[in-house]
C-alpha cells in the first residue's frame, strides 16, 4: 500500500519556504540597525529574482516587532508610485492601522429630546484624521507628509514604541516622472532625510531588483549615504543542501532524496532559493502523481524537472526576443563571467570568434538597451551589464545545445 504524505516544498513569489536556509548575517545586520539613535542609515535589500528578497523582508518584521518597533509595509505597485500624491496616500494608508488605536481627543454627541449629559466618543488617529491633517496642512506634498510623521511620533513617543519601520517591496517601480512634473521618488527621499535629521525614529526599508539603488542615487545623490545596501546572492552549497533536506526531515516524509538527486539539485538550482523550492516541489509532485496512478516504483529525475523549470521560468521572456537578440544572448552565455557582470567590449570580442556576422559596439549597446526594457539584462552603476534573471546563461546554453544539429555521421 502506498504511503500518503504532503509535499513539503513551496515555490512561489514571496512564499516562505518550509526551512529558511542561510541569511543569518542579514537578519543580524537588520537587528543591529534598530539600535540606531538617531536613524542615520536606512536599508536597501536587493538581488535578482528568485534570491528570496520578499521572504527575507518578512522575516525582518517579527525582529522589529519584538524590539517594540511598529512595522508597516506592502508592495509598491505602479499605481501607488505614479504621482507624489499617490505615494503620500500610500504612506497614510500604511500608517493608519498602526495609529488607529491612538486617541487624540473626543467629540460630543448631542442627544435629541430631554436635557441630559452629552455623550463623548473618542477620536482615533485613523485614516480619516490623517487624511484631514494632510489635506489641511499648507505647503507642498513634502510639507504635508512631514506634518503627518510629526503628528504620528508625537502621539507614540510617550508609549513603549521604539520607532516605525516603513518597508516597501518591489521598490524598483519608484521613479520620478519629469514629463508630468511628478517626483514621487525624490519626495520619499527628501521627506525621510528631513524627519530623520529631526531625530524621528522612522526607518525606510526598500526591497527591489538591482536597478533600485542606482535609481535612488540618480534621484538624490545623498541617497548613497542614506542607505546600507544588502545584496542577496546565492546560498552556499552547505546552505543549499539544508534547504533541500531539512524540510523532508522536518515533515517526516517517508520519501527522501538520494545523494545523487541532492547533488543534481544543488548543481541545477545554483543555490537560488526559488529554484531549490521549484525543483524539489516538482520532483515530489511527480512522485506523488505516479504513486496515485498506481505506479509501483515511481521514477523521477532532476533532468526532467529542469526542463519544466525552463518552460515555467525562462521561456516566457525568451520567446519574446528576436533572432538577432538571441544570437547576442548566446554570445553572452559563452562568457565565463556571464552570471556575474560583462561589458560591451567582451561581447564584441567574443562575437568575432563565434559568429560569421559579429556585433559592433553600437549594435550591442542598442540591443542591450532594448533587452533591459524587457527585463532580461540591467546596467549597473559601473557601466557593466548583468543578466536580470539568475542562471539565464545555463538556460541559453541548454537551448543552444538542443538546437544544434547532431554531429553523428548519417548511416547509409
């Protein structure tokens, strides 16, 4: 009789894994940042897709709450960042649940009929009150937001609250819009610099892709001194092995990965948390489905699971690029440093060796610019480029290998 059990692995955007491997140093650094008085350094948490930024951000929340800091945070959608007023309203909406228990006065309720004492009901610092203060404060949007933060902390400083953390995921969506004269990113930086100079213990934590920090510095040069950048990379081999084996042990699964499977998952995941969860989940699902269909000895390989990873994670963007862009990507995949950083010159030189029709520098720059818009590459502050998706080079090499004609001699 087949033993029934639940798949212990989860793969999804921001879904916490059953066991969070590594990241102890990052959690310690965040805990230490809460000891600042006054706040002089905020936090940028950055890295490629799949490194676990959102998951780590969620682990910071209980650390802050345990230290008696209030925590508010959400994803920064494009709608929330389209204008200065929209980002301000986003902040008011996030502060309101933290402050709604604060009573700032009372209002009388007149009774109709016989003369009797009037009832008084408390007035809470909820969204309606915050919005009223925001609307009636004279000046620019920045002045209105500063007034909100001043009011919030004046009500909290006599309590046990140590401060407020405002944490925003997908912060790479923040950008100034000169065409419409809207500067939500600059507004956010200006306001936080101002309130922190006044000594208000309100910290900003931003999470996003590697393009985030350069955007902050481009908007305001002082941002370079305003943030500590925490860049998440791949897990070590030991941490990757823990992420694979610990959930199985924790859930007492009757089925376990053998040593060969663990080694292959370590290799093909590259130490990226999302890929670890994806490969492990799919292998367990395949096993469970074969078992449910009556297969006496379910057989699952990492290779067939990697093919599904290619389809689910990489193919969507790959199918949108042109043939010439694919040629360029194939050249980049041949670079020994393709998973780190590469230059236009390196691409040009390699294309001369690999292609009958090599790329010129201007052509490489044009194509990279278009692919950056499509989310395949990004340009860092040092004028170098990187893949925006982890292990994209491995995927491209697999595609090229499958497309290459067979070298076997044709039998007569």
